[in-house]
């Protein structure tokens, strides 16, 4: 409990209040999972980062229209007040329409953690790869649970902390693709989007899974830099083709030379429930 409250206080954006809840959970209802494989992509600029994210999302099955809608919503502030949301958006992976019941609150994925043994192993793997911030381990756990949600295609996220620039795209198909720069220094925008196949998704069941289903991650995946996973990153600060249009949203639309736009992710075994 002390560790959780300390982490909450360590954010640059201080919380108005901290609530710690303790509930009894039936051990038989806990789902055990293998963590998503981690692919680390280093990019020189947020434009490259968003282009990379767009390409990975489209590989996972998200349309370019939905990608652009998601980046626009996070960049401008998805809540009705124009600010960041506490929870995540749920978005149709084909049309980009928002589906979450409460557009002010969003949906909060919770009730997930690492087993003690898996926590030690993933800490070692991440530290060896140069990822020492506790936020990465927590984000990987959340992304692993979300990827198993009924109807979920992929997730896009970057932090709302102005000095933390990294973000990620995750799915069962691609693993957890961590992108080093998704926004400019000092930008307070941030949030997350869960993309779903709305025609095949029971929204109430998905929300119940995200908010109520207990998940324990007992196995770790692999951790690799992109060059070890057959990912070809954009080599210029901007791509203007229709596939990567989302990359320029709210970043000035600076016209620069077009890059390749190709990303191919070769992940290891899919995480299993």
C-alpha cells in the first residue's frame, strides 16, 4: 500500500486525492496470463513516433480513419471539457466512433498485477534493456490485460505528464511496441484508446472485463530493440501519405520530405489467458 501511494505522489501532475480500496477476490476467478512481448522503437521526434504508431496500429487491424481520430482526440483533449480523461476511450477500429458509455470518465482498466516471480524477471529484462522506470512495467501489465479483452483489436497510449514523452501501441498480434517519443516536451496532452470491433463486441462485457476481472501475470515475454524484430522505422521527421496522416495532428503540420512508412512487427508467441 505504501508503494502504491508513493507512486501516486511521484507523478509531476499531483492527484487531488488518493483512494486505496481493498476487496476480497476468489482465487479461482483470477486469470493467469503471459506478458506481451516488448518491442522497443527509438525515434528522434514525435512526428516519427506517431507515424510509427499509425503503421503498427494499421498492421493490427485499425483503419487509418480510426488512427487519425484517436490521435486527434488525445491531442486536443477527449473529455467534454476539452481536457484529459481519467480513463480510456473505447473506439470503433473501423470508423473511429467513440463507444465508451461516459465520455467524461472513460473506462478504467484495473485489477491486474505481476506474480512476485514474474515481477522479478520482467524487472531484470526491462533494466537490461535500459527501461528502469516503474511506469513501463505497470503499462505492460495493463496492456497485457487489455489485449485479452473481448473484441479488443489494439491499444494506443501516451502519458499526460509533460516531461514523459514515450508511448506505446499494443495488441496480441504485435506485442507491446514502446515508442520513445510520442509528443513534444512540455505537452500536457495524453490518454489511451482501446480499439474494438464494435459489431463483434458486447460493450458491457468488455467494460466488466476491464474494470472487474482480476488478472495475474505469471509469465514474462521477450524484450527486444526494433532492429531485432524486423521493424523498419520512418527515417524522416514526417510522413504525409494517407496511412500516416495521424502523425501530424496538432504538431504543426510542417511539410517535410516523405518517409517510407513501412513497419513490420514480428512478435513472439501471443500472450495467452
